């Protein structure tokens, strides 16, 4: 996995590249030493925090369970688990399309803690270059797999080395079909061979009830949600194409 370019100073002036595994370890075992502010763009409480582990210090996004707004169509207090499950799935696929995310105790109780990616907020899905098409193909397939109900254009971040990261996956993994995304560019087109190969490998892991992946997902998702995840995976592999939007809401609001 490629190094992540992360901010290492509270002034947001000193981004540096850190090894992927080192970031995961720091998120899991590091100390949340300071809350630097409340991120005000979301409906749930989201904090910018500082993580320190040994000689590593960087910024992360902390979403405590106690700050989640209740929703009628998702079980209460589970959004932070879904954020974490999205990274678990991306990591299992080897796609690196979700920043490392750990479910852990923080300054305001248990919540998801995700590495804060260095990015230009003016760059997003709606103004990406054609060179980013292949990465978006992986992102689109990922959203179908996790049943992402909120893939806005601004939820696609472009880091300094032109890698696209997807964020905000709290509204994913519902057992009921809820796919809402702005990425319909590939609807009806065939999945490329690299995507299919990774999905087939994932299917093997998902079919093994004793696999580390299944054990981890069982701590994050309901049984029915895991079964629906497996069903979506099999449908993707059988169809070998991106789905076509059907009736009902297919795009999030707002789109950015």
C-alpha cells in the first residue's frame, strides 16, 4: 500500500508521507491528545483531532457514537461502525480507496477515527481529470458493494500524489438497497478484470465464516447486513457489469 500524505501540524502547514501500516498502528494504539475543532459541514458531530504514537503525530477525523443523529432507516449508534467497516472492506480488497479507519475509544467515547488526508477541498469528483477514470471505476464498484447511500462529489478527495480517497461511509451497509451516488458514469458497462479478480478473492474470504474478515465484520455489522453484503458481492460477480440506476432516489442531496 502506498504511503499516505498526512498533515502533521495543527497549523496544517507540514504534510508528510507516512507508511500505510504505520498510520494504522498509530490510529489504533496512539493517544488522542487534543481536539482541534468541530467540523461543521456534517449533520453528526465530527472533530479534527491530533493523534500521537511514539515519534508520529498527525491529524485525524473523529466521529464519536454519542454525536450521531438518530436516523429512521439505520440502527442508532452504528454510523461509526459503518465508517470502520468501509475501511475494513477496502483494505480486504487491497484497493486503498478509504483512509485507514479504526473503531476505538476517544476523548468523547467510542467512535471512528480516520486519518485526515492532505487534499485541496476545491478538487472533487465533478472536476477530476480523465486520468482519474480508472480510480473512479474502483470507487463506483466499491459503492455498489457496500451499498453506499451518500456518495457525494465532495466525498472523493484527491491527495497530493493524485490518489482518490472516499470518505463519509456512515450511511452504508444497509440490508435494504439504498445506493445513492453521483458516480453513474459507468452504468451498464463491464467491470474490468482487475476489479473482478479482487472481488472473486474477496468472495472466498467472505464465504469462510472463520476468516479474520468475517470475524471483524461481525463486530461492526448486523447479521442481515453481512448477508446482504455477500448477496451484493455475488450479484456483482454474476452480472460482471455496473448496475443501471432504477426508479427512486439514485443520487444524494446535495450532490457536492
